[in-house]
């Protein structure tokens, strides 16, 4: 991925403005952290739903 980031940083900013705008965000993005955060949300929702069904 580091090689790709370097190549994207070298692109002409006038020809590739979006790529140059987002390259730093892509460089620090952590897929594993995003996955864990999403999984935590799903599990919290399931726990809340299960708790509601028990009290009904």
C-alpha cells in the first residue's frame, strides 16, 4: 500500500484533484479499526434488542 500512496502523492494535482485530496486520509485509514467499530455497533444493537424481548 505504501508504494501506491507514494504514486498517488506524485500525481498531478490539477489532473487528479480528488485523488490528491483524499490520499492522506487513505494513507492513515485503518480497515481493522473501522471493522471493529462497526462490529461493536451491531453487537450493541443486538444486545439492546435482546434486552427488550426479555422484558416484554
